[in-house]
């Protein structure tokens, strides 16, 4: 019995951090809410990220990006490790990603080996929809906007589960305690 307990404790000690790493994946918070466009710059000399940011600053592209409910994640590799950032429509949602969040993001994308810059469009369902690598591909925002426009209506309408608001207490007679319904109130008919 003692050996089983020690084995279980050891298993939990080693797998706990691995399971927790998936919980900090920043892409999970966007499932059902937004379409992440993730730019992973594997070569620091590649100008693709700078070109993409410049294109997103143009008013027409910025409006198209926001209309399609997209957010931008960037990951750059430096001498000290990977640095990540989230850029959203609402500036208060912009943030630098902590190293564990950046690493969880990279693990979730399952990039594999390679060089250049990878640009990945994720759907609201959390699945990869389009992936391009430059070089050899060219990064054109119109391709990503077109991919969003071609998604099935069910994916376009995907929204986070609605949280039911508590119903207001029924109004009773004057002097009745709050929260108690009047006995004389007739039950309401529900429409089909």
C-alpha cells in the first residue's frame, strides 16, 4: 500500500506541472470569442513580422481585422528565450505574455522544426485554419481575411456559452418580504 501511495505521489509530482502548462495557454481564453492570428518569428532577421504589423496599421486592414473578431499573438525568439505578446482590439487586453504562457502557446501550436516566420490563423473553435511560412510563402492579410470569410456559418457564429443572469425577485404586495412571491399572483404562461 505504501508503494502505491509513493508511486501515485511521484506521478502527480511529475505530471502536475505538465498539465498545468496547458491551463496557461493564452489561446484557450480566446476559444469561442476571437480568432487568433499567431506570428512566430523563428529567425530574428526575417522582416515578416514588421511587414505584417505595418499592414495592420493601415485603416482598411485594421477595420477588417476587427470586423472579423481577430487578435494578434506574436512570438519572437531572442538570446534569452521566447518573448510573446497579445495585441487585441481593446487596448486594455494587450499584454506581454509571461515565459510560461509563451511556452504553452508554442507547445499548443505544435510547430515542429523549421526556420523563417510562421503565421497561423486559428478559428474560434481553437483549431488551425491556415498556416503560412515565409519564406517561401508571402504573407498577405487578404489571404487570412478570405479564410475567415470562407469558414462555415457555424464557426462564424460560435460564441462563448452565455452565463445566465439571476432572475429578479418577483414583485409582491407592499409590505411583503423581498424574495417571497405573492400568493395571489397567477403563474405566467410560457410561449413556445
